[in-house]
């Protein structure tokens, strides 16, 4: 494959080249893709506004780099392998040509529904091939897709539909996840009661769950696709036209619609996929993420397909029918690269090695992790028992906003160290700054992780709120993109991600804003106020600990209110945001100016109140002792 690094020396050489002459470097990475009109300039940027433009004035359609460029040479190669939820059901494969035809049929269908370039289409679907088809059909006609993870509630779905102004929603009657069926259409119907912007709803039949079809608005996927042309000319897009919106949580306010644009995202996901995973033609690559998150966008759909890869999509869960499911899939489809989240590894580890017994796992060449820091125990278990000591692990650090991996080993090339994301990819210039924004140079330093120079895959804005984009990422430290993560660079110059330094928590690799959860809790009629923090959780990485003030609670009613608070959050946001622990407290530790001192609550939730630091600014110091006394974890103090 072209533009693939093969040796450590090659990596250092490329890295140097990318710093000395980024224009040449990124021009070279773009050459192997399909452009209708070349760029006039590679990068045009500033981090003040911020204004970030890559491949200026180039014209293209990302689906032409997936299909037109390659159909004659590998049209009959497998593009997608789909493994259904139930192992007794048959897997499905789609070749590049078959995928192309389905994408075009859906693209033509969407046009009939009136979808035009720049319109937004919301996708609320299970992990079925039609979801990938829907992404690509939108891209084909220049519509902006906005995937909403199928675990989100009706309210979360509705908010995202409204924020993006989506006029079409694609969903399915239901979705299988292990032994459960989620009635997606029913949830979508509830969402649409509050989303009058939606004109049409396309419904895929998957579970045969009974649904109500609203006349004039709802149409079955199979009826819509019936007889549609398998050719659909690709819409010509500008390099900087939006490709998609993906919502993610921040430390404050409602979720942000992160916007990625066509050309830079294309070049970046294609380049990083082939280099990080060292993908070779014919390999079978399996990423266990859901397409509802950025990992699925970049490394199930776009990155692999832009490289002509075989990408495996899995509908189900790691533990159903039993905890050997991933390993059965690896053996069945002879998976070569396997990419998952530390939380999945920890949960499988905790269930014991018997689920690995009898699994060959000999096709595996590369293992990957993403989404949260991986602890050393999990890393070693993965390395020894899954990879049988012969597969390099790529611990890939990145974010929804970065579009693709920024810091990671290149599989088999960069020497790894457990729990280190190791070194930046070519073109990526990480810096560590202290709280005053001073850059900490050299090795053995720790601080806030920023990036100094743009890379093609970075987000361009927040949908409808560019000012929030600037405030969130470019104003904390002048002239830097601020990631929100803490990091250490060790004596070898290796990066170790320490976790978020803001009010964002990472629960099972899902990113949640504490403020968002608090808002949901505060909707409970008996709750006055609340504060949510993360605490160490053996499987989830972080669990959700809520401190809640309910002054009118009658004695003995605690258990009931805990339950109803948890149910409330599940209803408002979705099951992923359900608090693990709810402690009813007489008050929250606040400063005289009324600010909640989360630092103290975090320490308590971590079980260590031996050193609470300066609490003299607290309005009521006694509150802290009272909270500790009735804490739901053991607290040293
Ligand atoms: C946050 C981004 C990138 C796709 C999945 C998550 C954390 C991500 C790692 C890693 C330590 C990691 C960071 C980051 N994170 N990868 N390899 N090691 N932490 O995307 O939902 O946008 O969350 O996930 O804290 O900021 P996301």
C-alpha cells in the first residue's frame, strides 16, 4: 500500500518531514485519493477565530474515493462482513460493488424524499449494514449525516434532531442487543412529538417489532428502495463542506454537534487507518465500536473503506450468548486486526479465562484499544491471553473532535509500553502546558494536553455555534487546541494519557458531561440540587456518583428516591448515564461565593479524604464530615 510506514526509522523520518514541511507531507497523503479538482493550497488556518481549511477549493465526493476509484480493480472484494446478534443467524458479506449499488439506491431514494446537498439526516439505527449504507448514501448526495447512538433516549434523540434541523430520520422497527430488543421506532416516534422539523421517517425492518406507521411521514426502507436505480451520480462537494455532525458531551451545557468536513477527514482517516493498524490488502479488520460514536465513523466505515479494506460490523454484545462471543467471531471470520475498548477487556477479564479456552485466535496480528486509559492488568491480559504474546497492542488516543487517532503506536513498529499511547502520528504536534498556559518542554513533564498545529481530521466547528467551538477548544490556552485531557510525557518522550481534567467523565468509554447528568437529576420534583463526579470503577473505568440534596424527603423514603432518580436519568439521557451511586446529602460543599467544590466530592468518591486540601473557603465545613459519614464507598479520612 502506498503511504504506509514500515519501520521505526521510517516513522521518525515521516514525522520529521511532516513538521518541516506540512504542506508537502499532507499533499502527498492526499494524492492517493480521488479528487475532481485539486486544491489550490494545502492548509490555510488560524487558531484565533478559529478558521481551519484544508485542501482549499478542492472538489470531491468522499464516496468516489471509496467506490469509483477502486471498483474496477476490487469491485468484487469484500467490503463489509456483518455478524448478526444471534450466532445462529447467518453472517452477510457485501462486496464493494454490492455496497456501491445499495448506497446509490438509498441515495436516489433520499433524493425522492427531497433531501438535497447540505440537508441534515438523522440516523437512529442498530448495528446493521444498512447503517453504513445510510452514512454513505448521505455522503453520496452531500447530505450531512448525524448518527445518534441507539442507546439514547427519546428526549436526547429529539434534542439532537432539533439542534441539527434534520428533515429526515432513518431508524428501524427495533434493534437486537444480546437478549434484548430495543423498540427504536417507538422511541423515535416519542422523540418526533417534540421534533416537528422532521418531514420523513424511513423505517428498516429488523426485529419485526410492531410499529405504527404515520401516513404521509413514515415509509418502509424496503418499499423506498424498491426498483431504485443502482447508479446515482455523486454530488460535487467543496473540500470544506460538512460531511457529518456527531454530538458529544462537554463539561457544560447541552451536547455539542461536532462538525467534520469532507476532504480533511477523508485524508486523515485513510492515512491513520492504514498506518496505525498496518492494514494489508486481504486482512479482515474488526472494530467492536458502535457507529453511533466517532470510532465507528472513522474506523468501521470511512477509514477502512477508503483503503479497500474488509471491515467487520458486529450487531451484538461481547457477553451474549456468552463471554466468548468476540473470540468466536475472530475465529469464524479469521480476524487479523481487532480493536476494542478497555472496558470490554476488563469485563471479559473479570469473567475468567474459560471463555478463551478452545479459541484459536491464531489469525490475529494486531490488537487495538480506544476510548479511555487502559490499566496495566487489562493490557497484560489482552496481550498475553488474547494476543498470545505475539500481537502488538495499539493504544490509540483521540477524540470525537480529532476525527482520527493522534497519539498511538504504529502496530509492530513503535515499541509499546503498557498504558502508554506512546508517540504522536506524523503531522501531529502535541504540547503539554501548565495551568498558566506555559509550554512544558522536554521529557518527564505532566500537564494539560494541547495540540499546536492543525491536522486534516480536526473538527471545524460546533454546529450552529462557532463561538462555543472557540471558547471550548481555543480560548483556554492561546493558539493551542486544548483537548481536555491530562497527560504525562515520560523520560523516553512517551505519552501517557491521565484522563480528563474538566468536568467530563468517561464511563465504559462513553463520554458524559457531569452537568448534563446533574440537569437530568434536578428535574426530579424532590431534588433541590445535585453534584455528579466520577469514581474509580473496576469494569467501567469510571462510575457515576451523584450527591443529591432533597430537603423535603420523608424519612425512610431514601431507597425509593434513589431508584426514581436513576430511572429519571435513564429516561432523560439514556441507560449509559444512569448513576451507579446516589447519596442523599444534607447540602453540598460550597464556597462563600456559592461555587460547588467538586474537588472535595471527587476525593470522597475516590474513597480518600485524608488530604482534602484547603477547605477554609467553604461556607459550611461541617457538611464535608456529614457527607463522609454517610458515603456509599469506604472513605479514608
Ligand atoms: C476522550 C474522548 C476516540 C474515540 C472514542 C472516545 C479518552 C480516548 C483514549 C486512550 C486514554 C482515551 C480521552 C479523550 N480517551 N482514547 N487511548 N487513552 N484516554 O471519543 O467520546 O470523544 O472521548 O476519551 O479522555 O479526551 P470521545
